[in-house]
C-alpha cells in the first residue's frame, strides 16, 4: 500500500514506538477488575532468575519451589549448601488461598507453575482432579511410607498413588490461660461437657471474656471439631474421579453443631471471624480464655501483638466427648507436591523429599518456624519430645499434648472442591449463629448445596 | 461539548471543497492518521479486543471438574440468567443503584452548588477536602473503613459509650449494606462534585446577572437555571455512577476479609465471577457471568441514555 521509501522507513519507526508502549503498559499489569475478570491473566511465572534465595552452585540444574513457611530461606540455603547436583529456586507466592489461586491460574494457562509446590493436605484432591500433580509412586517415594505416621501418610495418598510428601502437621490441643482459670477458680476441662460447664463458671465468677471463640469462617477447624465425633463427610477416590460420596448431614455433626449453637446462645463463646485483626488481638489480650489450636498455634500466638503482659499459657489435650473413645483431630499442616508442569519430575520428587529430610533442616523448622514435624526420625526423637517451650514457661508441650494427638490422628478425606465446601460452611454457620437457622437446618442446607454443586460439576453423587 | 459538535461539519466542508485538487495530500494525511493511531490500535486490539474475544469463546464452552470440556453454545447463558446466585447478586447491586446513585449525586450536586456560590479561601479548601477521598486508592479506603467499623479498633464503640449506648455492629448481615453505601459515597462524591463543579464554572455569569435582575433568589437560580444548564454533565455523572455500582467489587471484596459471613463470595455479580474463576476454577462459567453482567450493564446504560436523550445532548 505504501509505495515510497521514506514512509516505509517511518513506519518501521512507528512499530518500534508502538512496541515500546506495549511493553511499558504490559509491565503495569493489573486489571481494574471489571467485566473481563474471567478472561484469565496467566501465571506469575517461575522462571529462573526470579529466585528469592541465592543459588550456590551455578551450573547445577534448578528446581523451582513455591512455599510460605516462616524462616524457609534458611532451609533453602541449607539445602543448596549441601547439594552440588541440584539447587532450589524458591519463591513465596502467597499464603494458602493466594498461592492456590496463582497455581490454579497457572494450571489453566498451561504454564507458570513451579516444579515443587507447598500444598495443605486438604487441597490435594482439588488439584489431583485437574491432573495438576504428579503421582510420586513412580519415583520411589513409596519407600518413605514408614517414615511417616499412618494418618499423615493417608492424607497424601489415594490407593497406590502418592500425591505429596508430608511436611508438617496440625495435631490439635487446647491452649489455655492458666492465670484466668486460676483467678476465677475454675478447673481446666478435659471433656466437652466440662468445657461448657467451665464456660458458665467463668462467666458466673465475673470473667468478662469468653471461654473461647467459635469462628464461622473456621473452615478446617470446624471440620476437625465435627470429625472428632466421627464425621466423615466425603468419600472420594482419585482412581474413580467422577464419583463422590457426600454425607454431611449426620447425627454426629448435628450433635457437635448443636453443642456449639448452645454455647453461642448462652453467650459463653463469641463468634468473631477468625484471622481478622480483632480476632488476633482477642486471642492474646485475655478476651478468650482458651485457644483451641493446632500444633502450629503456639507459633501463631507468639507472632501477635498487644498481648497481655501477665498472661501464662499452658497446653492441654483437646477436650473429648464423654463416654467415647478419645479421638485425635488435625487442623492444617502441609506437604510438598510435584506439579505436572515440572521439567524433571524425578529430580523434583527428590527435592520434595529432601527439603525437610534432615535433622538440620528440621532444627530450623522447629526452632525458627515452630512447625510440627511429620517425619518420624525427628518426630520420635527424644530431643523433640523433651523440648521445653519458653512461651509456656518451660512446659514440654509436645510430650504433654501434641505427640499423642499426632499419633492418634487417623486421617481425613477432603472434597475435590474444598474451597467451595468451606465457603458454604461459613455461610451456613453464619446463618446459624445469627439465629436464622438451627444446627439441623444449617447442616441440611450445607449438604444440599454441596450435592447440587457436585452434580452440576458432573459427579455421580452417592451418600 | 457544543464547540466540538459545531467543528466537524466545518472541517467536512473544507475537505469536500479541496477533495479533487488535494486528493494526494489527503491520502497522505490519512496515512498519517493511521500512523498516529497505530500505538493505540495495537494496545486496544491486544489488551481489550483479543481478551474479550477469548473470554467470549470460553463462555461458550463448559468445563466441569468431573466431565471435562465441551462446546455448549449459549447453555451457559441460559444457566447464568436462571442461576439464583447471579440473580440475587444482580438484585443486590440493583438495590445499591437505587440507594447509592441518588445519594452520591445528591451530595455531589449540593456540594458543587454551594461551592460555586462561594468565592472565599475556605471554599477552595473545602473543595480539595471533598475531593481528597477520591485520591485515596479504593483498596486502601476500604481497608481503612474496615478498621473504622471494627468493634475493637474503631471509634464507634467509644463514641456511643459517651452517650451511654452500645455501638451497632457495622459488619452484621443487616448493616453491611449501609456500611458499603457509606464507603462508596465517601470515596466517589468528591469526584462527581468536581465534574459538576467544572460544568457550573462553564456557565456564562451574565445569565446569573439576568436572573438576578429578573428577581430570582439564590435557590431559584440554582434549581431553575444552574441545574438545567448542567444537565448533560449530570447525565454523564449518573452513567459513571450507574456502571460503577453495577460492577461493584473492590469495597465488598476487601470488607469480606473482615466479615466473611455477612458478605458471601457471591455478594455482587463481579465478586461471583471472580470467585468462580479463581477460587472454584470454573473459568468458563466465570466468563459467562462476566459477559452476562456486561450485557446487563449495557442494557441499563442504554435505557438510561435513551430516557435522558433530550437532556444529555446525545440525540
């Protein structure tokens, strides 16, 4: 079209200017959240050169890792110092849901995922159903079985398939304010019946706070409370990925929820949303006398500000249901999985196993990050059991509480759409504590929403 | 606006007159037009048209967790317009439109009219202060209000205690609607005020003088003269506000982190599309919801512009 040379030359200049502008604009990124939100925005990329840590051996192959453990840089440095043949390139892609969003987008885009990724056990099936994780049994990970507890191992496996290497766990216990219980002359409860009574006694004795908090957005915490009664809401086998059993509305779950509904109605427990600034302050300023916590809870408490200066914390086993076998429960904990986008799955599988596969790395993990190890050589060591915690005035909390809780935990099956399950649970529990429905109504609505969703997603739903 | 509508015909006439003699020059000019358009066109195509096209293509497919992906045509749209969550979200933003748009425009118009009649130093300062919230990024504003509403950190409980009352929970099921209206009004009224104020400044003061001579009071001047003369600016401001409210996202999404019970993941259609895509991995259906919302916004805007066509000068 354009005949004469000068114009053509200028046109070349335009192209350059144009590209320059494009580059500048795309660097700004970030949409305005309008109608094109569904268009997908590609993964955040895990190319080398974007590592947070420094690479010690330049010519060794690199494996990219996403993880959000505290003090993880030290663990990575330790790994890279002790390995000549492989190096970790670590990125913190956000905690929990933020990282999963990035990973999920990378799966959809087909690129941008790391080789190895930190995932909580509860989301493993969410990603296996999208073929996003590598079955590690091909790479000899099966040999590790006896290095982990039964419950921890069952959380990462499905039949013969192994989808992740367990790292840390969240066996549950009860952290309580000894000073508050002593001040009001109330016994520390060991059963849920005593727990309710203690709540009443504290209130009657003039304590202005609540014995504990029942967060409607407690997600895995609420799941755990119901699981203690034997609630097993999902049956799911990755070998038959289009079938799912949903049995949410059970007598056990109703009993647990009615119990908490009663405590809420009597004004013995508060219903603050978890993980907000209000909740964090209430945890440590004496508003709650008890923090029903996982083994990572003490670490969480110590990171909070505005704490009561005179607080004395102690750990005790989680209360049990009277007349039933003591049942241990778990809240959280994480694993390392190898993604389907890994360049070298075998090498990645090795990295996943070896990051937290030494005493030294666990020394950092336990000492700096307050993790609860699932690796038995450390878990069952005397040093770990007899470890004294300054926060608890020297109490050996692992031996007293969490070791038993971990060994008694039988495992739990989560749904392959766990985020949706949690959102629905939050909505129903919120309606319950606001008095719009009772425990039974909340559970039946909860179950119905999940069955509808699963059916809409093409699952064959059974009870 | 009036000047711009007058100029093109004049330019057109000149173009017509010089067409034969200067066709070569014209041709060159058009080339240069395209040349200058290129940077915009490239960005427009790559970052707007292409993603929209792709999203539309995605919205015609269905992908479920268990059954894989298939082409389903408009089935997703049928589902969207019968999806109670989407429809409830639409109804909710509809309520926001009904409440929030009049409040914002009312506040903005009142402030602009008052500031227009004042010429003191205080008025300049007030103008800046009313505009200031708009200068704060939406995210930050919402976070800040989240703290102000907090029963523990917010000032409300202290203030209510002074008169011996208990502060309401601003983040409860019944109250969160009002709390959101408050945030948006705080943030956007200043912006609309500036637009209206600029339009008021564009009116010839001689008209006011004439009105005064005819015996019009200040109130009559404002209601009978100023408001009708800035009608086109008002229509534009209402359209901005209408579209913004239908696409309500940032404020509820931020407050959801402190009130997840009162603000569910599908509170507004945009939030629903966001959680479908990024929390539930349903990218296809999320695209459909986004397009369905786009259709609704288009229809609302079109109807509004049609109804106000005489006022807006957009006949």
